[in-house]
C-alpha cells in the first residue's frame, strides 16, 4: 500500500475520483502555520480554514464577527505550511451575501492574497448568483448546507436541521442546485444521517459531513474540538482524540513550578 503522505497533491478532481472509488475523504480545520504543517504531514486530504476561527482562535460566540482580512491572515499562514492537502477557505459572513460582484471580489481577494485552492460559502438558492459568478472566474466552490452557522440568528439555536420534511426537501433541492452550478463538494452540517446518506448517494460530487452520519463521502471536524483544546463544546457528533486542554494546562503548571523553584533553567540549559 502506498504511503498517503507521499501521494501527490490533492485537487478538487482527486476528491471526485475518491467519491467514484468509494474512498472516504478526510477534512479538518486549521488556522495557523504550525497546526497546518502537522495535519498536512499526517496525510489529511482537505484543510478547511473555517470561519470557526472566529470561535476557537478569537473567542467570539459566533462566526459572524470574523472579517475577510482576518480570514486572509489565517489562510495565508496555513498555505505557507501545506505541501499536499487541498486548502479551502471560508468566505466570512458579510463578504458574499450582498451581491454577486462583492462575492466574486471577496473570493478573488482570498485566492490572490493566500494562494488558497478553493472557497466555501454557506447556503443554496439564496446564494445562487454569488456561486455562479465565483465559479465563472475559475475559482472552485465548496457548498455548505444544513446547519449554516452564519445564519444562527435566523435559526435561533444550533439544533439538528432538516428534521421536518419541508426543510429536508429544500435541502435536497439545494444540494442538486449546487451540483448543477458546478460546486466540487458540499459540507452537510448537523442533519439526520438518513437524509445525508440519501443526498450523498444522489450526487456525483462528494459530500463532507459534520454531525451528518456515516453516509457522507467524507468527514470534517474542527481541529480544536477533536484535540480537546476546547473543553466546553461537547456535541454528540464529536469524537475527541486527545485532551490537550488538560495536557497543556499540566505542562504549564509544571513549568511554573520549575521556574518558581529555580529548577529551570539548569546548568545544561544555560550558556
Ligand atoms: O468553519 C468551520 O469550521 C466549518 C466546519 C464546521 C465545516 O464550516
């Protein structure tokens, strides 16, 4: 078996081939050079510079406050580290909903100033023109349906979306619309597993799920949640692979103790 880390660069076409070959797609968020370097070297297929940076990097309650320039700062840092993964950057709230010209300008600014490979934006029919215009400039677009956190004040809560048939039907239609427009992939967030499976099997383009069950073509998690850096967020869909909050806190306490006791630095650690 070939070593995934030595495989060639992942492109949007690779993801389509992976779907055809029934090979699950792995995606994770990253927002800075050091973390991006680690997850790229680990062999992750897609890195999402998500607007969840607003929560996990900046400490905001929602994804709404993060600006286009702040997303560009994070994305450029990630791109400097990445050798193999496909890097997708979120268009932040307010940078594409106004009109399609503004959406195109935002996408072009991201592509020019960061070296990103694609952009992601939230919504279906309501952002159709924006998606079409960005795609017409040759910029690959990933869609995002289901729970779309930029609309949190419309939803009022972060509960599972599309449980009712009317919303499920709208999601099915939006998914097909995004495929017809030319999106290369769609994130499905927090929807019933059965619906995600049905939508995924009806599309040629891959779906990437978060809280959408095992029937999606790939999975994404927020890096800080998956590593246990953030202890306060415990949704059912999250699998934690580490408890870094505790590990980092413990290491910091030991360092403080060593400084206070004059144990650090010792003779080997000085000049
Ligand atoms: O911003 C983000 O991290 C996302 C994922 C949750 C898909 O959009």
